[in-house]
């Protein structure tokens, strides 16, 4: 099972770490860095950088939520629930891209609530898709082990 596979003369492949591998710490750190950079770039590109309109609390809250969710999903990957991990991580990346776009102009109490709610909704949707894929994968493998 490949996480990233690019095949250009010689190829490049990055495999998902195996179940209970210490490499999950590296995956967590790299994905946390990528999500943080993505959220920072989106917030700085979509908001006015004037000191009056920029709310540092929003940035800290969204990044903390993303890092906590990322930790939970990487623990699921560590336990071997790869489909839940992959779908939920993809949802976290999508929400990290979309959420700051919603918060274009002013950032007050309601906009913060809407941003956090939207992020939770997107991540939850992709997590449910991952749970469904994991259940389907479990039943397909169970039938293969039992035989015809």
C-alpha cells in the first residue's frame, strides 16, 4: 500500500508505515508541519494583515484544533486503521484549505464559531467515509480468510 507513488525513471515511493511502527511519529510531525503551514498561508493570503483586523486567537485556535485532530488520526494509523487515517487526514487538509477562505473579512466571535464548525463538519464527513471504507475492507478480508 503506497501513500505517495511517483514513477519517473527509477520511481519514487513513500510507503505508509506499518502497524505500530515508530515511523508514525515522523508522519505526525511532517503532517502537522504541512497543515500548520497550509493554514498560516491561507489565513495570511485571505485576511487583511492590518493589526486591527488580524485576530491571533483565531489562528491559534484553528491550528490547535488541527494539530489535536491530526494527533488522533495518526494514533488511529498507528493502530492499523489505515483507511480511517487516510480519509480523515485528507479531510483535515481540505478543511485547513477551505476554513480560512470562509473567514475573509472580519474575524469576530461568530466567524470563529463558523470556522471551527466548518472544520469539524468537513473532518467529520471524511472520517465517516474512512470508517465506512475500513468496515468494507474488514468484511472483504474476513471473507477471504474464511474461503469460499
